[in-house]
C-alpha cells in the first residue's frame, strides 16, 4: 500500500513540476537608480536577441542588488520584485502573484546567479535557476527636465 502511495505521490509531484525557461539570461539596464532588471529565456547570447520557445520572464528588483551577493526578493502585491512571464510570441503575458527570486552569487558588472519560484495563477507556475550576464547596453530612458 505505501509503495503504491509513494509511486502515485512521485508521479503526481513530477507532473506538477514546471520546467524552467530555457535560454540565455541577462541583467538589463534600468532607468531607476535603485532597480535592477533581469530577463530569462532569450535565444541568443546577446541581450537584444529574441525570445526562446518557452517564452521569457522579465523580473524587476525594486531594491539594489545585495553587495555581498546573497539576497531574496519576494514577488507579489507587497513584494520587493515584480515578474512577468510572456509567451514565445509575446502575445500573452502573466504577472506573478507570489514567489521569490534568490540571488546566490554576484560579480558586479559581470554576472548574477540564483534561483526562482514564481506562481502566476492556480495552474501556472515556474521554477528554475539562472546565470545572468550583464548586458552592455544603455537603458533607453526618457530624460526629465
């Protein structure tokens, strides 16, 4: 009986686990001085490349990256970050209602690594790891006068 239950639990658990977005990850420039933006799931090794087959995730961290390279950002209405998951054709997008982004390593100006777990609705969630390279472009910010 316990073997059957364990097998069912493992199958049910595996079926419910989301696959991580596949592709290249980048740290993007932000117009806000204390914010950092991350994008997961681009198809090419350049920060302006297209979106991968499983879509892309854009994350905005509302506080600076941790100087010691370790930090946790909570997603949701009162969180310290926002995340949006868009389909490969970018026709549909969903905003995370809860979850987290964990920064596990930081080489400022070079790369950020960590993991994430995001819930977009009762039936949509995704989790994975990332290794984001710093994007060498400037943010297209509007100047305020």
